[in-house]
């Protein structure tokens, strides 16, 4: 089959035997599905951009299913920031609360905002995300994989041909960019002293990449929500963020981020900044609405105390990290979003009044 579906299994950070058993069972059964090849890699969030796992993922031209231990939205944008791009594939195996969220009405004003993802369209190929935490049943996961495998594939013919007969530059090509000029690719990435091989798997086989990445902590930007407002780069004092040649925000120095600090995600007005390992679902990438009912999601999901302002929380978290780095604290004086100071001047609408009444009930 010239255009297979690749199932990528991202192993969890822990060595819990039940989790490992679920991963192995799904891998073995998925490899038995007609037209499916399976790739087993370390934890997706920890992978180095220059490592063999991501080089291999970048060489896959067709549709991908990614099973991981992080929220589906987080997994999709981790891949995107590393050059593995595509459209979000619809999955049926989701949490009950995810179904409830999908039924909420969208705010028309949110649809009018220009998102970064709209400025740089993703290729047509599909990337499906499945969260291992949704179910402990390997059978349910495999059934969903069978459903996805039965769908029409979206790879262009030129990409499928490269998959069957890869060149030595295939592993550098951005996923879906099948027709880019080979002369633009200067050299193949080096991993462990050798050139990364293209992702050419045998159907029915399980290919495992042995990499030992260290645990990491860095922000992941959901560009389907990001409006390029730059509030994150103004707020962060650790040099994590930067801009590209067309002035688009990016995570330029991910390992400059202070472990455990999610402060920038609390000040993002679109809930576009994800920390996949954070304990709060809204920060970790749960499928919540960005604008939804005009409710401040950072307050719903981010503040550790119900009576603490999320911006004050973010400033406190940042100060803690500044102290740990041997620097002076700045409190609310540096990098606080202008929208926060302006918001108090705006008249309250009916929903604001309703929320005030609910707060007054002290539920």
C-alpha cells in the first residue's frame, strides 16, 4: 500500500506497568490493522527538535494518528511547532466533558479575530490526536484506530511517491510540503552520530525509536487561537519568546522557561498558551473555548485560590522564579497586559452583572 496511515504512540514519562502494558497492547493490535504502520517514540513533549524521533516524524508525508498522555490539543501543537503540520482530525473517542464543550455556542466576536494559523495555512493531511487517559480499554482505542484507518487518506500523489521511494532529504521536509525544492535542504539532521533515516515502515510492523530525552517544561502556542497580541513576550522576563521574520510570535528559547512556571498562560487573553504537564486542565490544553461566554478562563482554570486574581497570581509566580534565578522581583510593575488596566474602565454587560451576583452568593 503506497499511502499508509501511521499510528504514533508517544510513551508516558512514568514506567507504570499498566500504562506500558496499554501502550504495548495498542501498538501490537494497531499493527494488525490493514494499511497501518506503528511508530513507538518517547514522550512527545520531551523530544528535542534535532532528535531522531522528530526527524522521523517530519519524514512522514501521510495522515498520522498520535496517541499520547497529554491533551489532544497540546499534542497537535507540539507537533506543529516542530514542523509536523496538518489539519486537526476529528476523533470519536473523547471525554464526556469534551462533548459538552463542543455543544456550547460560539461568541460571534471571537470568529472575527484573525488567528496566526489562518496566516500560515497548514497542509491538507490529517493529524488525529488521542489521549490515552480517556480510557483504560485497549479495545476501545483500537476500534477508533480502525475507524480512522477506514477513512480516505489525504496525502498528495507526490508525497505518497516519496514515502515509497524516499530521498536522503525526506527527513528534513516539513510534513505535507511534498513539492518543495530539494536544493533548499542543505543537510540532513545528525542524530546520535548518524543521519536520520526516512520514515519508511513496513505495514504491520512496530518501529521503535530509542531516545532518552530529559524531562522538559516549556510553553506551547496554539496558533488556532493566538492573535499575535505579544502579551506573552511582554510578560515573560526569561527570554522564552521571540518573533520570526514576519513578526509572528514563537517560542524561541523553550529551555529558558522556568520549570513549573505557567505565568504567561494566565495573561494570554485567548487561552492560547499551553503547558501540557500543568495540573490545571485549562492550562494543560483541555478543549475549552477561548472566548466562550466572555468568562476569564485563566480565573476558572489557573488561579490556585478562588479569591486570588489570576494576574496577581501570574505576577507572583513570575517573582518566585525570578528569585530562584537570583534576580530582583518586579511584581505588577513589568509586563502586565494593558488590557487588564483598561478593562476596569469598560461598562459591565449583563453577563458581568450575572457573574457578580453568583460571586455574591458565596457558593
